[in-house]
C-alpha cells in the first residue's frame, strides 16, 4: 500500500502547453493584469507603464472557517458562469484563473489550503485507502457533504451542491450521489511561495491558477491532467457510450442566480459525514418532498455500506492486512454492491422525474435513447455487483467449511461452488450486455472496403471478446447447474466446455490488447522516444507469445481425451487473475 505522502499517477497524461516568444516574466505579468481587469478587481493599468512603475497585483486568499464540533469548514464563494460552453466540467474551481472552468461555484483559495482544512476535520487522502486509483474508485473513500448557502429575494436558501446540477436535457437534479474526497497532491509542480501560502495572505493571482481546488464532474475529454481535489462518483464510470453532459439545474434556480458572478454572496460548507449522515442531510435539505422521501428509503443500503467501509479501514490499518487479503475483497464487494444500488436508485428516480427537452423531435428521440441506455447501464451494474457479492458470500462458506483431506467434495461444498460460479457468470453476463450491443452496431456499419484498417481491427477484436464473454457466461451457468445437481458424468463434460470457453475468452482479450498495442506503435512511430518504442515492441512480443500459448492450450484441450485440468490450474495460467477477480 502507498504511504500517506505517496502520489497516484496522473489520470490524464496529455498536457497542452502554450508556446510563446514572450520574454521571461512578461507573459506572467500580462496574465495577472488581464485577470485583474477582467474580474473587476483593480483599475485598468496602462499598457505603456514601465516595469519600474508596474504595481504589484495581489489577491487575498480566502481562509476556511472551521467548526470542529460539526466536522466542517466553510469558505466564501460565488456562483460563476464564464459563458464558454453550456455544459459543466467542474462543480467548483478556483478564481481567478486564465482558463476558468465552466463551473457552478468558484472560490478564491488554493488547493493546498483546502487540503489542510480537510485534514483538520478528519479526511484521509485516497492513498491511505487503496494502493491505486482503480481500487480507490471502487471504494470511494470518505463521502463529503457540500452545502451552498446564500440569500436570494430576501430569503435564506440552503442547497446541496448535487441539487444544483442536472444532466443535459433532463431538467431535474442528478440526485444525491455525493462527492468523493481524493485529496492527493497536485499533479503539477507548485512553487514554494504557493505551497506555503495560507488563508488571509495576499499573493499573486497565479497562485490559484497553479494550485486550483477543482471538484471534477468528468475526466474523459479533458486535455490536461486532472487537478481534482474532490470528484463526482460518476467520474469513475467508464461507460461505453459518450458522456452525459452536466448542466446547471435551472429547475431549482434561475439563470440570474447562476450568472450572478459574485453579486450574490455565497457560503459553501464542506462537512465530514458517513453515508447515512449524508443521505439524512440530503433528505432534510432537498426541495422536492417526494424526492426527499425516496432518499430516506435508501438509508438501509447506506448503513450496510458504512459498516463495510469501516471494516476495510480497520483491516488495512489496525489489522495490517494487505489489499489482496480476501477479507478486504469481501468487504469491498459489499461496498461496490451498495454503491451500485444507490447509483442506480438515483438515476432511476431522475429518469422517472425527468422533463426531457431538446431542439428538435429527432434530437429529443436521441436524448431519450441515450437517457434510457444510461439508466439501463446503471441497472445492469447494480445486478452485476450484486452477483459479485453473492459469489464472495459463497466463497466465505467454502473457506469456513472444515473439509481437510476429504477424498471428494461433499454435496454442500458442491452447492457452494455452484453458487459462487453461477454468481460470477451472471455478473459477467450483466456487465457484457451493452458492450455486445455496442460493438455489434459498430460492426454492421463497417464497409467491406473501409480504409480504416486499425479501426476495423479494433471493432472486430472487441466484438469477438464480447461474444466470447457471452458464451463463457452461458457455459459457466450450465457447469454450475451440473455441479449443483451432483451428476459426475455431466460435471466432467460441462467442466471441459467451461475451461475451453475460459481459454477462448482469455484469447479474445489478448487479441484486443494486441490491437491496442499495434495502434500505439503505429501512432507513435517517428514521434516517441526510442525507449518508448522499445517498450511497446516488447509488450507486443509478450502478448503474441501469450496468444500462442493460449492457442496451444485450446488445441490440446479440444483434442485430448484425458481429464481436463482443474479450473484453479487454468486460472493460474491466465494473465491478470487475482484474489478480487
């Protein structure tokens, strides 16, 4: 596990830097002047001013107000709209900045100041929860309650930040998904004067540009590395279809509020909560009574989630268990099961309450299809993770069953083996439905003379993998049924078919990897370093060798009349298998 000070690799590795012939220092000064003038924070400075007479432009960093009894801190903020696009890429970001994001709120402070405040109220960074971003995205760490307080039309208003955001064209809130505290250091090098800055200090405006406290809504499509301090949970959802865009929710507040750009004083509060406390607060502050009642009905799921997450923290830190420990895998399966149930619940309710609007009838039909597909996707994830959890429960029974030295599995053991296998196969089936449909549609649209050879190879490889996974799930369910029935001849035959389908699915996955590596080799040829090209070619040789081994194993299993290897032996030969698979 990474130590508390460790950094995760940046999520996005492509950064578009600006080329310029501006003399050193002058570009930064012009940027600062531009920010000062645009934001109305100082009078216009004459362009002819000499370096000796230029004023030192500074801003005052906002200081968090801590309330340790409530485990929260607050900051002055503002509704902000740059009018660059209609959709949002962040829910909150720093100000001023020379590429201020499309956001709901902005604050005049730095990421590091907010990180210190989060640490004071008891938050742990992602690196203390999981060894890598992928595992952390399954666990999500500690939830964050974000409250937005302001006075409008003479009345004090309080909103969850979640309620102020909508999916494009839905005209209803996205629901109380909550926010995930990442808390890792910025991926960019930050000067010492900014690293040591504190609330209330006056500093050059570029401090926030270089240490921006972003709350990200999405990652795909961002051209630079993510600076997110907090993230929306759906940032982690790698849906096969295009992103749903996020918009300001004008069903609860008018454009005059969202476009106020500092005219309406706002206080944003960040509170440490459990999942149960978060949903209780969401139900309290939500402005739709029917939605508030729906939120309260999800509290039992949140209670199970809190219990599993506390157990993971105890196992990791008090019990010193490695992340690969089966106990952590069991509790992680429960966390994923509960989160997928909550995610699907919010989108199910949003879809039922949505008032879909679009510019034309054809666009409205596309919007409805995409919305239905997204709802279906999260419903399938709920079913998938429920089956994974059932598989872990069956595995727990197998671990606890006293059967050392037994000559043959008992009927009870076979039933638990069948339950675990059937649950894993159903999870694979549920997670493969949209992928199979997607790649079949792409394959039907290919022309026989399509010149995009790499794209054609990509489509066909992914379609072959989706077909192989469907077949593997079907064969696995038949094998599980034979195990449960306890008929030895049927078990032997179904076992051979299951292992053959397993090898073919692994072969299809390796062919997808080969297509992707070949694409990177063709794309980077002549541009990438010799070291990078050598690494890619080494990876291609490794995958090609693996494909040959799998083809040999498939041929041997197909033609052999001897007893096939056990599933455990075959799994040990396959790449990428681990205790959490």
